[in-house]
């Protein structure tokens, strides 16, 4: 409206051309200034959210420090023989409905268990509770070797466990460091590095690089080697194998691989972990079939459990998932 009045004044020769241009530029500058101010306020608010996260992280460090100081009252463990969840429930902060509830689960060292279900069914939340990253709603819901986890020093619990989440880290360091971070005190053990790389199926790609295990990865540094998504995932798997733990827990460890490569890697995993417990989340039923036991989750609860043949006979959720995936592959083959 102001612009219209200015134009009207100009055309009626009540305002000089130079004055009109100056006023118009002033209005534009004010408008631009308000836009910049709004943008900066939005950026400031976004930054404040990161500050809240940093403060929460610092508080978490203090909690771990307090646990270290109370180590005398906590027991350490040298090996994990079994993990039990007894009617476990977990509710996220500021949420009324539990993300998972009434979970009864027992796993012995040496078992291979697959966890399947639709997105949002609670699989990753369960993994984080099982690994001790999330505390259950009440005590005596999570037991390790028959003892409540609140009585166990978590540092010793985590030391005997290898975990690989779907959003794994890509370290733009050397191959040796990427694998060796799994057990950094043993990073100079060459044979273990090679064995872990071979087990993960990444050894061939490493040997193609001039400096092999001392080759620089990523594009941050000069002469760095870039890997594909699947190769980065295999390298992360090698890091998990290098850890040599009692239990290996994998959250969609092969999502970046094609189905045949995934099944091959899972077979290698089982062949090299006869004395270790393996729990893995997967959306591919072909990989789940390789497990000793399959657990189906839906809406934060276990709804089916058994091997492939037993679950197919139930004609329930597992069969629905399996047949839906089979039909998808058949349609792709026809195309």
C-alpha cells in the first residue's frame, strides 16, 4: 500500500524522482533487515537446542563418573553367559505410552537370534535397553548372568559386548584405525585385523589399496580412498568382529548390501562366532531364516517367536512379512 502511494505521488509529480528512489530503497532495506532478523532468531533457537543436548551429554558423563566412584559397591563381570529381560518396559521422557512393554527375553551365549518387524515396532529401542544404554522403567527387569544390571559395573558389561547400529560411524582415518577402534588396546595385532577384515568381506578391497591397512580413508585428507556405502558398512562390521566379545548385537548391519551379499555375510558371521551370542535386526526374511530363533515385534511387544518353519505354520505376522517380501522379489524378476 505504501509503495502504491509512493508511486501515485511520483506520477502526480508531487515527489521528485530521486526522493522516490531513496524512499523505495529504504523500504526494501527495512524489509530485508526484518528477514535477516527473523532468520537469525530462527538460527539462534536452533543452536539453543544443540546447547541443551550438550548439557544433557555433560550430565550423562557426570553420572558415569559417579558410577566409577561407587565401583566398590558394584560387581564387575569377566564374561557374559546370559542376558534376561523380565517383563521389561521402557518409556521415553515426556511420553505416557511405553515404547516397549511386557518384554520377556532370555539369550544364552552361543545362540543366534533374529529380530524382525515393521518400522516403529520397537526393535532398536529394545536393543538399546538390552545393551544398557537405556535404563528400564523399573529395577529387576534387566539381568546379566542372573544378576540385576543395576548391581553390575556397566563398564565391564560393555567391555564384553560388541554393538553395531545402523547409523554407524565412518572414521576418516586409516583402515587399521577404523578396524582397531573396536578394541583399541589391540590395534597393533596384525593377524586379528586381517581376520576381522576377511570375516566382514572387506579384505579384497583393502588389498586393492596401495598402503592396504595403513591406507587413508575418506576425502578429508589428500590421497584418501572413498568407499561405497556397503564397503563402509563391511568395515564397521570388521570393527565389531575385532572386538572379540561374548555377545554381538547388530541393528540392520547389512542394510547397504544386496540380499545375496547380506546372506553371505551372515553365514560368515555365524561360522566365526560359534561361542558368541548373536542378536541382529533385519528387514530381510532371507537373512532371518539363518537364525536359530526368530522374534517378531509389533507395537512394542513380542507377538511371535520360533524358527522359520514354526512361524510359517502359525500363519501370522511373520508369514505376512515373508510372503510380502517374496512377492516383491517375484515381481522384480518378472519385470
